[in-house]
């Protein structure tokens, strides 16, 4: 016996002294320190000695090329790797990471583990090592989403590792640590002071880790080669040990003695059966034949010992590996692995995991399509159906009352197009709510195009028809020449068709050059709401193409120009005083509401593109609001007016016609009615002027009566007439001719008077030089004679214009049809006085 105390020099000297000065040794039993054992084992081949160790677990000694005569009854540190492989397969862990202390012993185990896992469909996603501070490596493992960590480090580093794991929250139900199981009992208490981690935090991070180590004694109750069961052996060992410190290698040392005994017995049997003249006592260090016999006999040794089945494979013990788990501050055996049978046994499902199930080997990413909520879709669909019912009611109202003057003047055909556009916009809501939860991917891609077309065409149809009929009012009322202008509905339909043609050109080019496709957008992972150990990766379906921004810009620009055009028409026709024709206020309100809602809706929809329910709700409500408010602004005022006062809407607000001034109802088309009303509005100023002139006629009539009486009573007053009333007579004639004019064509008389002014009072004809009073046409006699004949004619000529007697009758006209508003004075009664 010699004790080198893990000193390589002392150990090697003691071995050489025993070889040189001692008796011939058949075998070498022992070797605890790995360094001393490896030096001695490497030199055994020169002396044909077989070495059997019961405590050297270093993996380096498993190299049979370097240590061909080395055996050990204790499993190697690498022996835990097949057991770990079995455990990983048992829980279907196919993705692991390693964390290794920079020590040769641990690095060798890690390297061997890499070879064991290679080809077993288990991925080592990350390999980290550290010298003193493991926190950086732990953080990298978390960054690489390593959930199953295989650690190789001593007790001191283990405390630091679990402190870092606590700081990085790499513990609990989502993580599983597998570390060496050969640590001393309550090992963390010795090193807790060397870390900056609180004891409770350290224990929280340690909870549930699994330790892997060889089994010191078999748990089976079978009798061993010594006739004792492992339990009987342990009881006897403890009794003889007393208060001495226990070693976990004592069972392997006990089985090692039996291995040597069985090896010598097998060698003796072999020598007896093959060569009766040679005995094991004849062994010496140069007898290679006996050395080879001992080597083969030990390699073939097999029996059941206190540590389990004792079997060697290439000098390595095929032993039993136990699994322990840290549960409630103590280690509990939860399973064992038999290397001989390659079988893993979990003891009564004693492994406790932090969660409801074993941790996943990686973050399970479950792609979840964010779809539109069915209740939300149902509610918005119900609102859409109500909107379509309302639009249908407006359509029925418009068709039923299309012959009413109020509806006829508001262009019923254009109103029908407005309703059609609104219903198309409503219909697009149903398509916007259909996603991958309702339709297939191919159908969804088709819907991308269909819903865009329907919404675009519906918008243009509704607002195009509204702006087209407003343009007709604008064209009529801005007709400065006051010519009769007829704009039929066919022309307005052509305008709307032109707008739709532009839409179709844009949409067709869009579809041909860069069609809309179904794209899937993936978002950041989210924790499972149900608390499962999975992460949810939301995915969203979008309708997009390569140049989406350009195409949307073209569509928005065109629609914006259309809205500006509508605003311009509304502003230009704001002063039209006929309610049935003037929709400028409602158009302005519609454009304002639609513009504001579209801007807000587009912005909110873009910001909530990762929330399909919110996005669909915003888009649907914007479409419903815009369509509903537009239809209501167009039709609700008409409906109210038609029920309350239908005639007021077709009359001028500034000038109400009296019963005697009403025209006959027009039987012409809607466009002709609009032209007549436009002419009436154009003549408002002239009518006011006409009223003023009529008042002046009344005053002049009194003067004329007075002049007539004076002429009859006092002939000498002709000088007064000549000087003061000639201009009044001309004014009477001019006013009469002006009030009888219509549409600017009855001012001929005034123009004629302007071009041919009458002779001035007191003037004489150059051709007449005779001073004969009888021949002078301006003599008082001639003037009195002419006035007595012409003044009654003049009186009857202008009197009908103010409601007096007609030119063809001697009595005042009382029939409305006799008014100059309904029939003209015959030309024979239009008298021009030029010689007064």
C-alpha cells in the first residue's frame, strides 16, 4: 500500500519502488487522483500489469490506445452522457445547450456528449464556456432561446451559475437544468457567501434541477456475488464504519475486490484448461502471455455486485446512473439508467416540473392568425344591412315621386346613381370583413381585388352623380348670355361615365401591372394567454403589392381632385335661391364629413394594422358613416319638404309670385324646367326695377291727367307743357316700351327713341321759313289739336301695363289673362309721338 496524496512525483516513485524492491505483483488496485492514476496507468504496459481503479472517473483514462491495461469499477464521468441522451429522448427534448467550466475534466465530458448526441436528432444549439463569471454565458444561452441546459461545473461555480440564472429569469416552468450529481450534500451552503445572491433567490433558481451521477449502491434487492443484498452490505458497512466519514466509492471498492478475485479465478481456470504446467505464480513483468491472460479475464468478468451489474466494455464499467432532482431544498432520486440494458426507469413519475408539463426544448412558436371577431363582424354587418335598407327606401321614394316637381327638379336619375354608389360602398364592408378564418387563401386574394374595385366604383358613382347635377345648375345659372340652355340627363350620365372610365383605367392598369396579392405579416412573439409554455406569433393577412404606395397615391389624388371639383361647384352655386336646385350646402357638408372621416380613418387604420378587429371596425364605421350621411343629406331634406311644403322648394325665396303672376305649369322635361327657373332668377333684378318704374308711371299718369285738364281749360298754358312736360311724355313712352319687353328683346322702342329723338320744343324745320302762323306746326293751335287726339291714345297705351284698361278696350281689364304678362299689345297700338 502506498499513498501518494495526489502528488504525481510521489506516486510515480512509490510505484517504481514497489516494482523494483517488492515481490512480483499480479495487478495494481486503486488510484483515486486522476493525475497520479493516469501517469501510472500509462506505464503499466511495460510491466504487463493490469490496473483496476474504483474511484478514478476522469474521462481521459477511457483512451484504450494510451491506457490499454486500465480498468475501473466506477463508471467514467462520460458514462452519464448515454443516460442524459436517454433522458432527453424520454421527454422529447431535441434542442439543448451546454454550459461548461473551463476545466479539462468538464471539457472532456462536454466533448464526449457532443459525440453522443451527434446523429441522434438532437441539436446542440449553443455551446458556452466560462472561467470565473458565468453570467455572460447564461445571458447568451437565453438569447439563443436555450431551454434545456446541460451544465458541467463544480459546486463553487454552480452557485454562481444559478445566481445568474435567477437574474436572467432562466428558471421555473420554462427551463430545465441538468448538472452533475456528485456534489456533496447541502453543497450550496458552503459557497453561498461567495456569491452576491440571496439564499432564497438561489434556492428558487435551483428548484427542479436534475443531477446525474453514478449509483453508489444498487437499489435492487437481489443477492450479490457475496451472498448479501446491497441493503445488507450497506447496513454492515455503516456498522463497521462507525463515526468515520463515508465515501461514495466504498461499494465500487468492494466490487473491485471481487473483480480481481474473479479475474484471477478465471485466469487460473484458463491456465488449468490450456497449460497444466504454468501457474499464475509464474507471472513476472516480462511474461506477456500471462499478462494478456489477466487482461482478457478481467475484460470478460461479469457478476452482480453491490453497485449493480458489473460488466466491462473496453475497460469501462457499464454501471447504473441515477437521476436526482432538487425538490424543496433536498435531492430526491427520481430515476436510474442501466447502461447494460440501455434502459431508463423513472420512479413512479416522481419528477416534478414547475409547470403543468415538462418544459419545451425551445420556445414553441405557434403561429396564430389574427382574425376578425365573428360577433364584431355580425354587428357591423347588421349596421350595413340597415344602411342598405335605408338606401333602398330612398330609392323607392325617389322612383315613386319622380314626377313630383321637387324630385324632378333635383334630377331623379342622378339621385338613383347616388343611391347605387352608396349601396356599393355598403357592400364592400362585407368583403373587408372576410379573412382567412372565413375563406381560403386563393379566395382571399381574389377578394383583395374585388373589394377595392367595388369601393372605388361606388365612391365615384355616388359623388360623381352628385357633382354632375350640381354642374348642370352651375352651367345654367352662370350663363351670362341668358340664352336658353338645355342640359339633359344623358349628358350628366356621360359625365359620370367618364369619371368611372378614369377609375376603370386606373384599376385595370393596377391589376395588370402590379396586382394585389395576399401577404402575411409576422409580429413579435407574445406569451400564451392561457399560461401554456408556448409563445404566440401573431400573423396577419394583408392585401399588398410591390408599389402599393404609388397606386394608392394615384387613387387618392384622383379622388381628391374630384372632391375639390365638388367643393368648387358647391361654392359657385351657393347663391341659387331655389331649394330644389341648390344642394351646395349639403354637398359641402358631405365633402367635409367624408374628407375628415377618410383622413382620420386612413390614419387610424394604418396605426392599427396589427389589430384586425380595430382596423376593420374603423374602416367599416367610416364607410357606414360617410355613405349614410351623404344619402341622408341628399334625400332627407327632400322628403321633409315634400311632406310639409312641396311648392316652396320650387319657388324663389326672394320673390314669391302672386296668384295673378303664376305661369302655366311646364309640361317639358326636367332640363327645360330648370332653364325657366334659371331665367326667373336671372330676371330678379329686372323685376324689382320694373316695379319701381311702374310706380313712376303712376305718378306720371297723374301729371298727364292734370296737363290734359289744363289744356282743355286754359290754352295759354301750352308754354308750360312745352317747356316742362315734353320730357315726361318721352319718359312715359320709353317706360311703356321697357315694361312690355321680355328677355331683353322688348327694348326696341327705347332704342328707337334714343336713335331718333323727337324735335325740341320751339325748334323749326329749316325747310320751312315761312312765318305764317297758320302754317307753323308748333303754333298753339296745332299743339292743342294734336294733344286732344294723341293723349287719349297714349293713355290707353301705357295704362294696361299697370293694370288699367287694355289698348283694345275702353274699360279696365280685370281678367288675369288680359295682363301684359300673358299677352302682348298688338303692334298697331304702340304709338310713338315724335312731333309734340
